[in-house]
C-alpha cells in the first residue's frame, strides 16, 4: 500500500510538473506575442529610435526623400552623360543635375518631397559640374540660390570653387515637408549656358 501511494504521488507530481511546465511555456509565448509589457520596456534601441528622430513638434532629423523633381533637365548628350535631378543624390561629384532651358537657368528649380515633417539645419553642396575642372568652368554654376521651405525661405551666396564642398548653415532650423532649391543667379560658363550642381545634401 505504501509503495502504491508513493507511486501515485510520484505520478501526480510528474503530471503537475508537466502541466506546470507547459503552462509556463504558454505564458512565455503569450508574453512575447501579446508583448505590450515587453515592448514597453525601454531598450537602448527603442529609446534611441524615438528620442533622436523626432522632437516635441513631431519633426524628424532624419532626411527621407520621397521624390526629387526638376523644373527642367538638359537632354542627354548622346555620349552616355545624363543630367537628371537625381544626379545630386547619387554620391558622385562626376554627375550633375543640369537645367534644360535656354539661357543660364535663372529661376529653374529642384523640388524635394520629404516623407515627414523634417528639421533642416544646413545644406552641403558641390557647385557646378565637378566631373573635371575644364567642364566646371565651361558650364555655368549658381552664384545665388534660394531655398524655399514650408516655414519660409533663405537665400545663399555660393562660392565659385571647383570640386569643393560648400556648407550653407541656415539662420534658423526649418521644419518642412518639402524643399525647393531655386537658381537665382549664376557664374557664367566660358562655353555653355547650362547651369549645373553636382551634389546636394541636407542636414
Ligand atoms: Ca552627382
């Protein structure tokens, strides 16, 4: 009888153990899947995601360009050189956006559509066609540019320097969902009236 009782106790303990074990597993899965408490637990990643990309106004510091559109683009030259607006975003100083109207392109624009309300502090720009020094001076390059944001505009004077990064720090941090860059005035090219910009970054 004593042995039988012990066996029953052992079997009951085993069943309880298995049951308890499986309940524990389910609870764990539920915690992972149901996950509100888990996700709300601050982690380094979650913290940096929220605190570094948005401020109190909901504007983000990370530039996410949905679309860039030029008011005009010079047609390709038939030798494999293209002058798309996107050339200012490709990381190459050897490619440039070139406006495509007659004259030096005063008034021509690049329009950026951003994914969200974004803080814009400055613009970094490679002026002119930086594929070579010869091409830089043969083509025109902006001497004055106006940047138009949702909350206002700023005009910046450019330097006439080949293959040099120029940084324009805006007077104020602009909060905007779009940016229009307008060529106001140019340094004239020695051979062509096409105005070029090789690279543009916003921060
Ligand atoms: Ca480029």
